[in-house]
């Protein structure tokens, strides 16, 4: 089976499980994060695309971000740093927690991780780059389920 080039690219990311681990290690800052403008932000339990970050500003070098799409309780997305590689995930959402596992073609195992969204800043705009990352992760998920 010939996999699309975007899926093949994910094969070269053996650090997928490790890059998601930062969320589990609580390196995302104090519980004070994500308090700003809560009333005007979209409800992350509704279907749609969402972006959260260690910084309230998007695209900040050396900051971690989580972009995901929620549809009927299921989520597909990625953890990334700008101008760096990203790691795709799939799973579900319970309240402000994403229960996900990494997705990587060719990786022998995937790691389960909980991402606590309440410890991150919700960012209201999703750039073309984040939409592209989501698209690639959706393709990877489809490729893995069709194997």
C-alpha cells in the first residue's frame, strides 16, 4: 500500500510519545492560565476546531500549543511548537480534559496522555498553518484505521 507523502512524513517522528509527555508532566504553568476572557471564548465541548497554548499569543517560539478538532465527542489534533515538528493524536474529550493517544505511522506503540485544557490559554483564531496540521493529522488517522 502506498501511503500519501504527508503520512510518510509522520514516520520520521519517533519522538511522538515523548513530545506529548510534556502535558502529563504539568510543565504548562500555573492554574491561573486560561482565566482571561473565558466568557467570550468558544465552548470547547461544542463541535469545532480549537487552539490552546502556553502563551495567550499564537506562534510564539519555544511555546507549546495544542490544536484539535472536536466532532461528536471525538478529537483529532496535534501538539506542536512553532517552526518545529508536531505530534498527532486522537481520542475523546471529557469536560476540559483531552484523553488521547499519539498517532504515528510505523510506530510500534502509542502513548496515552491526558491534556488539561484549563491549564492553557484558549486562542480564538486558528491560522492556515494550524489548519494544515489538523488536515495532516486527520489523514494520518484515516490511514491508520484503514490498515
